[in-house]
């Protein structure tokens, strides 16, 4: 079921809210059970058969958790159970996501005509797999505690995040599920959450879906394209992806808030970032935190341990030496982003996407560590600083647009063709009838104005503490007129927006991150 | 955290309940209030001047009794609308000929409503021609999701009786409750800048008693085309047979005529299948490049209309009492 569908808005959501209110009159455990049940029903609406897969994954991980935490007494080391559970989780993921694309790739590489049909990718498999692996790792390290089954089930399946994140961490969610508080619909949370949901829905329906109509024909074109067409395609897709995923995240956070549950932020105006490191702290933030915690840091610690063992220096001071930088920063970063690229898909273009970002971030780190500190800072006027900031933001945006050509292209060769077209001026005789340049440019311009000059949704809602991060509660930088409040003006504005969204969303399109 | 408080209260952000309720009511009231009018607005006579729905002028034409007491009435889907020119037939046959313009989605929703209303308000014609492609002979059993149905629903809410509307609602509640959202999309965002094209189309329909040249796809099929097996598999005859039986009277003859199909590589398979499943004269096969390359495989380009109409004239001539020769 899609958030941007009538059945979700007018059937599922009201039933889930009413059930929550009724269950809340009894006991916390009824609320947890109801939300768990509703989430499973939400998942089953897509393909009921895959509910078995989801439940099997949860059961397997829950048992593994019990074995690791010794809730089920056993003589085998918890490390063994952890490794076994991780292998099983990743095997499941690999089967659905990578096995057949890899076989087809090998088959075509060796010139064989054998072709395997891809299996249907269960929705959200990456998200629920990673959420559970992180929980097991933390259990093993003693950071997490084994939970009762209903809380665990809800933690994994809670419908606002089940399909495409944000990737939740147990330390954020479990206390909220187990907290002794009144579990009933709170008007304030309902108003904040529903307003947030509408803003996210508008991003998806009014921007992402419209930009898709421009980007799709260009990325799917079979005929040569002109330089301007490829730039329009690349910019449209960059904005489409932003509005699609940030819209989804807004909806997810808004929905959770309607049930008085706070999620961590997933987006913080990433296209305003002034460096690529800054970008990754603002884009898909929960994934960035995940890969930093469970990939980058362990790899870095492992290398560090090796270096210590060999008697090499590991101090921060020595980081400015190229050799130390390469082993302590560049290698972990490139490895992490390579894996992050593969996580997004089985094609070579995803590997290039991840590696390119690894390279960007390595260069960014190198600039900071190796060069930037050596340049003495001279006092600059605010004008110069602003100018510098604008330049850095545009440079970052440019790098992101280039990388996302790989992310969207149907193959590596098509991505390279697109990039070649973007940077070698030429005209095309092809008329793409679906793309009107004037309309496309107008939409791109509006999109850029929104992402660069307007506050984001959590800033607009900042007076009402949206999300877990307190950093998002600062409303001082937002013009007063743009701060949301439950008043008539905002009611009318969002009411009109909701109305427009409702009639525009007749053929609900899936979210881009559903494929991951 | 204080036990016994909701999150909103813990965050000290709760406003007074009445203020929040008022806010939520305003927010929901706008879509709620705007949801109702479309059901009534479409029934207004003046709506014909405002509507931006693509096929509104054509479909509405069929309901406005444009040619009184026609001798030959053609009832079909868009295949008839774009493929047959009633004015050419009239000139050759010397009989009043009317096509009741339709499209795929409209037939799915309306069934034979326009023909039924026409028959109620006019003398029985000498001949009714049911004109469909071979794979669209079984509308009554099709799922509504296979084609856009807004045009048909708009006509139903505009011209249908409350009983007819209620019957449709009973069978298709989910589609029916979406009607207002479809109404706004069609009239506000989807076609706002295409109205001029629709007007020209409507003028042509009025001048020809029901024919409009095809607009939409720009490419044509070529002789290498293949008619999809899913279309061939759809050749079933029940619905049109039922219609033919319903309208056949001593005064009115009926004829089911299969629209021409493009000379794709497997066109003969369509003919064979038609002969196997129905007792009808199979479709004529015309050059593929006379057909527009859309997913339907039956829409003739304007350059093929004359020939297709001549074929139909030859088919109906024996059924008319005193056709001019």
C-alpha cells in the first residue's frame, strides 16, 4: 500500500488511528499489538505471500537475539550466533537482490545466451534486514537489550518506516514503545503529524511525480539526445529523487508523529550542503549514520588495530601524512561507499555511484586534513564568506548531479553516454515529444528555489519539536511567517494544498527508494 | 518523562483542544466541501461550456439528440468515431446517418446508454450498426481498470438517471467515490491548455454527424507490426450479441460490423479467431500504415477513413430498403 493512495488515506489510516485510540484505553501492550498488526496488514496489502518472508525474518532474528543475549541458555558463543544470523540475513538479501542480476551479468560477460528471470524484490527487505542486523550487533556488544516479541515486531515493522526507512535504531525506538505514558490520540501530535504528512505528500505528488515525467523519457530514450536535453534530464532526476525521498521521509515522520512516536530525521536540506561530507550528513541521514556506525568505523578500527600491531602511528596528528591518510581514511571510506553503492542495486552503475561518492568524500577529507589547515585563515567580510559558501554549495550540487546520472541510468554505458552528451555541446535532431523544454525548465527552477531558498519541513515545524534530534527544534533561523502553527491561515493553506494533492494523485506512483 | 502524559504534553506544545480541533476541521473542510459540487456541476447545461475533459464535447454530442430520426444509427467505440464518416455515408446512401460518438472507457461505464436514450426520443431507425474492433466485443465483462473511465463517468453523472447512477455506484463504489477528484484533475490540470483542440474536434463531429479525426499518437504502424496476443485472446462475442438481440425489431434491422484491422504480420490470426469464435464477417485488412501507432491497433488515420467508410457502405447497402445507388 502506498502512502500516496486513496485507500491508504481514507481507509487504512483512519482505521489504524481509531484502533490505536481504542487499544489505548486498555493497556500499552494492546497498543503495541494493534500497531504491529496494522503494520503487518499494511505490508500484506502489497503481496500477502511476502508477509511470510517478513515474519520468518523477524522470527529468525528474534531467536538469534535470544541466543546472543542468553535469554535462551546455550553453550555456544554469542559471536557464533551473531555471525550465523548476519550470514542468514545477508543470504536472504543477496538471493532476492543480487543473485539473478549477478548471474545474468556473468552470463552476458562470458557471451552466454542464458538468462535468468529476476525474482520479485520484497518491499523494504534492505531496510528490515539492516535494522535487525544492527540490533543483533548491539545485542552482542551489550548496547541493546532483548525485547518482548511484540515490541520487537513493532520496532521492525512499524508501517511508517517499514518500506523505505528511515532506518530506525533500537535505542531511539524501544524506549518510546515501552514508555509508561497515556497511549491515546493527542490532538497536538495529530495536527503536527498530519500537517507534516501533507507537506511530504505534496512534495511527492506535485514535484517528484511531475519531474519524473521529464526525467523518465530522457533516461529511457533510445535515440541521441542534445546537451540541453541531457542536462534537463540530469537536473530533473536530481530534484525528483530529492522530492520523492524527502517527501516519503516527511510522510513517514508525520505518520509516526500522529501516533505520538518520534522518528529520527532523514533529510536536512541536503542540496544546501556546502561540501560532500556535509551532504551525507543531510541526505538519507539514517543510512549515513548506519554505514558510519556499522561499516566505516569498524573498518577504520580494524585497520587501526593492524597498524598498532605493526607499530605504525595512528595519531590524528599523523593523519596529514599521505600514507596514514590513505590507510586510515581513504581505504575505509572507499570500501564503505563501494558497499553502499552495491546496497542500492546490482548494476555496475550503482558501484560507480558509490565509488564516486567515496572518492568525493576522500577528496573532501584530504582537503580538510592535508591542505585546508595549512592555509592561514584571514578574516573575511560576510560578503566574501557568502560568495565562498555559494560557490561551495554549487560545486557540491554539481558533484551530486553527476553522481546521480549513474544512480538513475539504466546501465553504466548509458550513464557515460549521458555524461558525454552533457559535456560535449551538440544539438539533437530528435524531438522528445514528452518533454517541453519551457515547462521542464520552469519546474526545475521552482524546484531549485524551494530546495535552496525555503526552510525545510522540520524547520517549518520546529516550534513543535519534530523528530528526535533536538537540533531540529531551533526555530530562530526561520522567518516567523513560515513557522507552522495550528491557526486559520495554516489550516486554509494546507487544506488547499491537501485538496490539490488529492485530485492530482489519481495514479499513485511508487517511491524511488522502494526498489532498494 | 512524566508518566501519564502524551508526547505532545511532555513537549509542552499542546495548544488548547478547541484550537487544535478548529485547525484540523479547517484543514479537512476544504477538500471535504470541494468534494461535493462536481456531482451537481456536471448536470448543469452550462457545464458544456466549461468542461475541459478531453472527449466531453464528442460524448455529450451523442446525448443531445443531434440528428433527429436518423435512418442509420452507428453505435461503437472510438474506432467508429475516428474510422467512419457518417456524412460520406449519407451522401452515398441518401439516408440520414448518425454515429453516436463514444470511446473505450465511456462504453465500459455507460454500456449502451446513449443509444438507449436516442431510441427513446426518436423514431426507430431502419438500421443500427454496431461497429467495434474484433477484440472489443465483450465490454460488459471488462474490468474498469483497463482504460481511463473518467469520460464515461462524467456522462453518467450528467445524463444518467439517479437509478442508473446508483446501479453503477453499487457495482463500482471505489471508482464512483473518486469521481470528484477525477473531475478536478480533468478540468484544472490535465487538459486546460488543450481545450482549443477539443473544440475543433467537436465542430468536426457536428459537421459530419459523429466523425472526428484521430488526435493523439503521431506515428503509424508498419507492415512488421504484430497484433498483441492479449488482444487476439480478447475476441469474445457475448456482449455485442446481447445488444444486437436487444435492439433487433421488425422495424429496425441490426448489424454487427467489425472494424478494419492493420495488415500486421499476424492479422490473419485475428481473422481466423474471429471466424472461430463468432459468426460475423471478419474484419477487412487494410495497410498498416493507415493505422495510428497507439496500443489499440484499430484507430485509422484520416487518410484511411474514406476507404473504411466505403467498405461499410457496401456492407449496409443490402440491408436498407431503398438505398440510393
